[in-house]
C-alpha cells in the first residue's frame, strides 16, 4: 500500500510538469502519458509522452536524449535494456534516430522533482521502412541504382537489385530500357534514414504528347527515319517507324518524301525522354493535295535533282519535284524526264506544299503546242 501511494505521488508530479499533456494508462510503475499532438497518429496502444527529439549524446546505448514535450525540455535516459521501435513496430536501433524525429516514450520518472524520464520503450514515429510508390523523372542511371526527381520534394535514390522487375506500360522489359529523362513509377521498400528505396518494380510511364512545330531536319525520305522538330519551348528528335502514320493537312495519306524543311507539323506520340518522341502520327499541315489546277510553262530543268521550275498562269514560280513513280505523258505516249523541254506547257497533278510552294508531281501531261500557247 505504501508503494502504491508513492507511485501515485509521482504521477501527480508528472501531471504538473507536463500540463497540458494528460496522463493515461493503468500501469502505475511504468508511466504512459499521451501527448496532445494528434497529427502523430497516437493510438490507445501507444499512448505516451509524444515530442520532438532535440539532441542525443550517442548513436549507441547508453545515451541521453533531450526531447521537447509540450514546449518543455525533458531529459530521457536510454540504457542497453531500452526497447526501440520504428513507427510500424519493427525493431530499430539508436543509430537510425536523428534530431527532429517525433518520439513516443514509455518509462518511469527518475525523480519527483526533475523532468527526467528513464525510458523503457521508445517508438520513433518518423522512422519507418515501408512499402511505398513514388513517381519521377530519371536524372541519372547506373547499374545498381538511379536518381529521380519527383514533381514535388527532393531528389530520391532508387536502389536496383537482381529481383527488380522492369516494365514499359504493361509489357515486361529490362534495365537496358531505362534512360535519363524518362518518367517512371517505382515501387519498393522506402528507407527514411538513407532517403532511398529498394525497388521491387520499375515501370516506364507511357506518356502521350501532342507537339506542334517546324521541321528543322530530316534524316531520310523513307521510314524508318527521324525528323528534328522545333516547338516554341524546345527541340525534339522524332523517331519515325514503319508504323508511323504520315498524313497531309486534310487527312490524306502521305509519305516522308513529301515532307520538307520548314514544314509545319503536328506530332502525336510517346515521350521517350525530355527531348525524344516516338511518333504514332505526323500531320504535315504545309502540304495538301490539289488536282488539275497546276497549269503553266516550264521555265528551267534540273536533271540532277529531277526537278523543274513552273511558271503557273495565276501563281508565282514554283518548283516541281518528280520521282520514279511520276507519270509523264504527251498525246497518250509515255515520256521520261529527259523528254521535257523548256517552254513546254504542262498540266500537273500532285501534292502542293503551301509553305515552300513546291509540287510533288504524280502526273505530268505535256500539252501539244498550238499557236495560241503562251511562250
């Protein structure tokens, strides 16, 4: 009975010292005082003194902690027998604790006159190794780790292992598919102390973009190939595959031979990284199909490029391009490019590039000269 009275006296003293922090728990020997910090997610099981770690004398036991409980500094004695836990109740060690951590402490008063607690159990609410998911852009990439930049927050290190699974969308891939600038989703175990994650899976996010701009360069006149696209914000390399849909301004089917430097295009595709797009479709708004309206006289011929200059009746001088597929006829007879002559009157059916004033000829009909033809 005497021991019970002494313990009650100690409890009353702690209540005075920790006001407005209240007391809870039925264990009179090991005081279990709840903090008022509801944002720490206190539970009935873990009600105790809740506060912020302000300092610690060592990274191993024995050690002395200074903890701020309700704007009052308390000294917490930690021994070899003090049990340490992370937020998820897994066993921790003191080397994982850092200043600023939120702690819940269960223990006994060292005396009735000092703000000193002999800790039996400390739970670090800031310390956890948990399953988590994070999104971000790859900043650097190695064989064992990568660094990402989330949309918000600091850079994070993602550790890779032989067990890490790699995906592009829902398709399995491998480490070689990762590249700097890609947007990824990483899942794994997060370690607060090292600010790193050990990834169980890495998924390359498939981001569809639509970019409008000007063609600055073309690698080929056929696919597969690449074009350089300059937008208002930056310049992209656009990969064109055999499956890329090439279309004219009004939706007609096109081919890369019709595209030219300076054309205005709209690219729809997958953003591979900050500066590379794999195109699903490219619409060249600078070209459109016009039939039967290109009539005029040949002003000059260039056999090396298989082109000639055309002076239309009602338009400015235009360049006409021909290919091996261009059909040239005169009075029903098939001709070749070498049969064309300066001053020939021709009717051209083909694709007109409204930006460059160039015509990709599909058909050329040489008119039979008459005395009424304008030379």
